[in-house]
C-alpha cells in the first residue's frame, strides 16, 4: 500500500532492513483497517437507541448487533482456506464495495430479524477484506517491517472503535438512525477507493510452493498446541471485549450515571490511548516475548474490571481505558504469533485465528447478554474476568520451535 506492495518488496532480500516510507505506509495500512471494520463496533454506541426503536431487551439487541461477528467468523475461515487462490487486491476491493450494500439497507430494516441478517452479511464482507489484508501484509512484509505493519493495522482497528462510535452517536443524535447507516456505507466505498489506488498486485514475498493443501494445513495447525492455544486466546479476547463494551452502554445511560446519547459517544474517547499503545505491540514482543506481553496485557485489562462496577463515572471510564488498551494489545500480539507459529499456509492459520476470535465475540454477546439480563452488570463483569483469566492461563502454551526460520514478526522467541 502506498504503493504498499512495491514499498514492501524493495527490501524483500534484506529481512533486517526497513522499507522506505514506513510512516506513510503505516498510515495507509491503518486507514485501510479503519474503513474496513468501522461498521463493526460503531453500532454499539447507539445500542440503547436501537433497543428502544425495536422494542427489545438489551440481550436481544446485543446479539443482533454482534451478529456481524458470526459473519466474520464464517468468512475468516472460508477466506483462510481459499486465500492461496484469491487475487488479494481484487478480493479486498470487492468485499468493501459489497459491504456498502447491507450497511445501506440497515437504514430501513423493518424488524430485528432483518437487522440481524444484514449485520451478519456485513460481517461476511468485513472479514473477507480483513483476512485478505492480513494475508497480504504477511506475504509482502520483511520480518523487520511486519511487526509494525500488523500493529498499524490493529491500531487502525482501534481507531475505528473510537471514531466510529463518536460518529455514530453524533449522526443519530443529530439526524436520526437512518443517517448513521447511509454515512457508514459511504465510508465503506471510500475504503474500496483507497484500496484501488494504494494496493497493487504483487507476487507473495515469502511465497513458496505449499507443502500441504489448505485442508491438510488446517488439520496440522489444529494439532499444533501453540496454535490451538492462540486460537483459544483470540476467542477469549473478543468474548471479553464484547461483554464489556456492548453492555456497559446500558449501564452508562441508566441511573446513577444517566448519560445522554451524545455523551455516550464521547465516552469512547477511552479508546484514544489504545490507538497509541497498540502500535508498540510488535516492539514489546520483540523485546520481552509473546507470552509475557500477552499475559501482561490481559492482567492490565483485568485491573479495570472492578473499576467498572463503580457508581462514579471517572472510575468507570478509567476501567474502560484499561480493558480496551489491554485487550487490543493482547490481540495485536496474538495475531503476530499465529504468523510465526504456522509452518505452512499462513493464510489458513490467520483465517482460523480470526474465525475463533470473531466466534468468541458472538458467544460472548449471547452468554454475557443473558448474564446481564438475568443477574445484572456485576455478573457480566465476572464473566469477562473469567474469560481474561482463561486466556492468561493459555499463554503458557505459546511456544515457538527453536529452528524457526524467517518470521513475520520481529520477535524470535515466544517467551
């Protein structure tokens, strides 16, 4: 990008050098990520409004809004299997153009069932673009550049959480629900235009004839204890994230906090620190190793959970900052680890990881939504804590073979 493929190929033979235009390339990668997944979580900022509009419970609306994560899980798995046979540039471009269609139709969804189906279709398109972009980065980056490239992409994802929610709240507060979805459809088309002008067709930098078919590679990956653990960690991370940032909206608009719709949008400035901190995930892994970085990030997130039970807004917001920064940092580190641990068919491994990650979001929405409806916010937070603890335990299984060759992350060890 920028031209990304060309800039990455410049140092294809020098895996210890940095590509030129690193800052510009990172900006374009981050912007592409932003425009790809801006629809995913922005809708959470207007959950209370949607709940009233469709006259349903918070749990039902939470499942409908987060149906996109189920679509993303399905698409990530499919794209992972088919990525060796897909023109990545064309696939990303088509996915973003098609994404605008269900986004626009959400403006006139007549009931919760249609709304849920359209969110699922959004997820299919978002994940296709997301997975193909990660595969593109993994193939085009030198080992030195890849850590920063993946971190830039995840940072763009973080920025979409912040700016997308602010935009969504402002649009609904000013122009109504329909305007929100029409505006985001235009952003999807802007993402397609960015890809058209910045991503070129390129031969994979690391590409060698695959020793295994995608199906055989998937079986081999699942037999790898480290990859199994990474997949489970991804599941737990989004399980926890969804549980926190879906249902906290209902807490914020109720007594004693009683925030208005626009105030609720500004609450998501809590993601601003994460935009910066996530960029350092690659460096942290290179210096300290994957296991301590992920476990430390999860512990950082867990510290924020008790604070979110407070009746004081400042404590709740601080807790949201900690949970957001910790989970995004862990996600960026785990994403890079999967590329290191996979011997062959990295696209399949990345697709499987993303499928588990997004499936965790859907399960988290359903399970934690029931806890929230039946037992309240404290029970929901306890469920989030259990998920983070499980992920921390799983980090002990993250190990890399000592004879690993060139890797897409700058770190050479996982511990």
